[in-house]
């Protein structure tokens, strides 16, 4: 999986901040009882809820690399429908489909 250019640029410009940010992610994941699979779905759901195109695509790439199916990712997005509405879900599913197409 290749990282998006804006993130690799950030790592180049601010290597210590990037390292600290990555460590924070690990510490957050390890802070509680959720397994890696559950944590990935939570992170995807948060990206969907905030409408973060980059976040959705990043979490979808990671999830597919971890063995999730596209249907599981779409379902995770659809679970947010009653809370955030139809249009954001359509966008999220579109971005998930883009990632799935790139992975194929």
C-alpha cells in the first residue's frame, strides 16, 4: 500500500511530528480492549461520519489489506445512514468503491 503524496510530503518536511503522530495512533489502538478488526471499522465509521474523503479512502485501503471485504466496508458506511443522512453515505460508498477498484 502506498501512502498519499501529501502525507509523504508531511513526513519529509516534519519527520519528528510524523513519527509522533504514528506513535499516537499505535498508543490509541493499544489503549483499550477492541481488537484490530473492530478498531478498523470504528475508524472507518468515524471517517464516514466526518465526511473525510482521505480518511475513508485510507481506512478502506487498510481494511482491504487486512482482509475485509468491500461488502463489509459498504455495510460499515451504511450503518451511519440514520445518523448522518443519505448524501454523505453515497459519497462514502463511492470513495470505498474507488479504493476497491484501485485494489482490483
